[in-house]
C-alpha cells in the first residue's frame, strides 16, 4: 500500500513514522504543511493522484482547544474543509481515508461510555469543527474510517504527560482536576491500531479508540509521577471551576471500544501499561 500520512510532525504522525519501520510492506509519504498544504484543494488532489495513494491517514488538526474559540475560521479550515478535500481526492482515485477525530464531538455530560451511534453534541468550536470534518469525510469518500480518540499523549510534541513531568520536577505542589473523567491514549498504540486496520482491510464507519481503563486527570498525574519516581511534588485534586478555561471541557469522555475490537480483532492495552512504556522512553 502507498499511504499518505498528513500532520506528520504531530504526536500521532511521528508515531506513525516510528512504526513505519515495522511495516516495510507499505510505502509511506509523511507530509506536514511544508510538504503538502491540506487546505489547498488542488494541491491535495494532485499529490494523491500523482503518487498513486491507496490510503490517506489524516493526523493533521487544529487542536488548541481554547485558542479555537477565537480562531473559528482557521479551525474550520483545518478541521472541517481540509478533511473534505482529502476525502474528495481519495474518492477520485479509489483510495481510502482514515480521519482522526475526537471525544469533543460529545458534550461530556454522559455517565456511561460513549458508543459510536450516540448522537454527537459538541459544545466548543473545536468539537463542532471536528464533527463537521467527520461528516465531510464520510460524505465525500465511501471508504472512510473515522477514529475518535481522547487524551492523546506521546514522546513527541507537547502533551499532558510531558507537562506533568516538568511541573512535578519544578514544583512542590500541583493542583489537577479530578472531576473530568476519561481514558489516556498513547499515540503509539493508536498508530499501531491504524496500521492494523490498513492490513486487515478497511471497513468503512466510525470507531472509538483509546487505551483501556478509566481515570481522572488527577489520577493520571499521580500515575505519571509514580512511574517517573517523582516524590517531592504533592498533587492535590481540583474542581473544574477552580481551573477556568475558555472552551468547556467534557466532564466524562470515556469511549466504548467494543466496535473496533470486534471488527478488527484488536487487543488494546490498559492505559497504565502504555503510560509506563512512554514514561520509560522519556527517561
């Protein structure tokens, strides 16, 4: 397969690059905005056709959730319009599209894990534009797989794990919200799942993927510090309203992964197991 990976300099794109070494059966084209501007419809169409692309994996997104509230046009262009361009290019060449989406398509008011057929109800610019991107991708390419994920972290880029490691080493005290519940997702596990899907054959539809298990951001931080051997920083639980943000955060964003496990025969690691691997790599 010839695979185009967009957003290649981000967390997931970089993990796709790392795992490409274990998937030599595929020829991968890693692009970021310097190599291919996915907001340029004609450039996308030309790149996909000229390189004979079989699968597009769109890892690119505007993910600055708070900044998105003041930059809706840019956010919409990257999260909504660009996936539509990628889908049109894929459809024209008989290729497939794997579009990465988010738990923010839900408002986070549920108390049981979100299934793929739960009606979306985003309450932020980021969530609304990502949902619009899902819809554009599915409408314009019949061979589209949408993967919603949450709480993504990696050894690459800026993320919660790296921030908590840094703050844990710099501070004596740290407050972290305990009333937002979800599941951390190691980007390398998601990258492995994407290669697994490609190898086992695209089954179009929407899927949820995160690691197994459930925790709060507070629990996540305590585990990060324990695994890194940080003992000098006291972590205290905070309520969401003690940590105000421009965009509302989901209070509950646990994703039900039954569909992806059944469809692709996938075994997903527990979040603490994957976190341990990532923290070890970070040293």
